[in-house]
């Protein structure tokens, strides 16, 4: 076998291949470390996405929490100024903090007005959230992160599925989700109002590469998470 400096012929070919592959990914806009797999978590409201994300993190994954980013974006001065112009002082509490509960009542109102206000809110915050997600993906891709969980309830609605390698749907019957979100003080009507603004759950389920049944206890869910992890480890050696 011919030797190219420190490389054997086969490892030289592999190195050139890896280099060309990384150039290709960068050229088409995916400026990411290709050894990092991005897993998108989807599912109904209160299905257990955050719970499952935490389980993946316990196994060694990192997480981007789109809800948290959304909350941070709502704290921005320029966003709050526009919010005040649009909805007035009623969406702010006496400390000047944006009251997300009141805002939710406005944008998830089942009337045409509610739809219009939700469109306005999305128009305002989604580009900022997308930018922040992109920034975090880039940061993780520059670290030694191998598995990144994108926990984003509106992942499909915002077409972020183009940024993930695999989609995991967290499956739980509606009755269980009602019971679990009631612990947050939500009524089933509040759950419906939010859910009606999202893509149909059956469609989301069909789009997924993996389905985790989170209707049982936490140990049963963890077992399923570990099985997916083992599969990923086999692929991503
Ligand atoms: P959201 O759609 O609002 O972001 P989510 O899908 O992230 O919610 P979680 O917050 O993870 O859902 O879970 C909702 C509630 O259900 C939480 O109180 C959580 O502790 C509880 N929960 C999640 N999974 C289980 C389980 N397997 N058994 C019992 N309780 C659970």
C-alpha cells in the first residue's frame, strides 16, 4: 500500500472525502459540524417534550429550548415597545413586565381577531427566535456536542425541520395532556385554544422518524429514550 506522508492510501482518501463533504455542507448553507446530529422534538402541548429533552440531556445531549428563547425575545426592549403600541398597557403588569398570560388570552382568542393578533405576534417574534436558534446551533456545532435536541413546539409550523437530522414525536393521549396541563392551572379550553393554532397532531406524528409513547411512567419513557440513543450511537460512531 502506498503511503502519503502520515496517511495510508485509504485514510488519505477518507480525509479528502470528509473535507469535500464539509465544503459541500458549508456551501449549501449548513455551517455545522457534520458529526453533530440535530434531533427535533415535536408533540402536543403538555405531551412531555421538555421531560424527554431532559432525558436525552442526561445521556449526554445538549438542548435548545425554543420556548425559553421565545420568552427571552419577549423581554427585549424593542419587542416590548411594539407590543405596547399594539396591545397597550394591559399586557404589562405593575412592574412593567410583559404579562404572557394576558398576551396568550389575546392571541389565542378563538375569534378572527385572535388569529390576526397571533399572526402579528408571530411576525414580530419568529425571525428573532429563528436567528437565536441559528446562533445556538452554530455555537454547539463549534463545540464537541454530538447530539443536539431542538425542543421546539412549533418546529414544523416554522419549517425548522430543514435544520434537523431526525424528528421525534412525543405521543400522549389528549386526556393525559389535559390532566397534566391542568396542574399548570390550564383548562381544557385553554389547551384547545393553543392547540387549534398549531398543525394537526396526526400530521406531526406522520412526519416523525421516531415516536416515544409518554403515556406511561417516567421509567418507561426513559427506556424508549435509551433505545433511540443506542440506535443513534450505532449510526454516529
Ligand atoms: P409544552 O407543550 O407546554 O412545552 P411539554 O410537551 O414540554 O409541554 P412537559 O412540560 O415535559 O411537556 O410535561 C408536562 C407535564 O407532564 C409536566 O408537569 C411533567 O412533569 C409531566 N410529565 C411528563 N411526562 C410525564 C410522565 N411520563 N408521567 C407523569 N408526568 C409526566
